[in-house]
């Protein structure tokens, strides 16, 4: 996928609905800003990629992506967990897209969750206890 200067890639997720769609969570530097930090998507095996991070509204600069989850029910659906706890920001940043990452909606805010969202598994429990 390129991203040669990425120091750390935290997640590579292949869509169970369409194996041509791959999401990548790039940490870059876990302790600060990095030019390739964010969420990327490819639909052609990594020949090209799109940085979806700019569509994640309200994400603090320098935060990182510990989890990306592609829906097993809809190819256009994905979830992203963002956290910034290393800077004492314990807000819950969980985003959802229904259009392949063109737009993202923050689906958990601090009024519904105390503390940050660490992983998709935890957020799934918080969103739907059943």
C-alpha cells in the first residue's frame, strides 16, 4: 500500500463482504504527529490508497487508530476506534461509516460512555449489550 514512512501499522482489515476492500490503521508514531498517521482504504490490493482520516471530524491531532472493523454484513460499512488517552484525553471516539469512509459519524460521545473506547469489542458491548 505504499506508506513507506509509516513507522507502525496497527491494523490491516480485509472486508469479509468484499476482499478487494482493505482498511489499514496507521499509528506512525504512537507518541505524536506523523504524516502518514490515520485510516487508509484500498480497493485494488494496495496499488492505490485513500486517506480517510480527514473525514473523521473531531479527532484530536496526534491521536491514533487502535482498531478498524469492516462489517461482515455490508461492504460499505466500517467502524473506527480512535483514542488519545496518552495525552490524558479519555473521550470516547468511535466512528461509523455507511459509504466506504467518505463520511464518518461519531456514534459514541462522552455522555454515553465514561472513559475512552479501547477496542471495537468493548464498543460493541457498550452499544448493544445483547
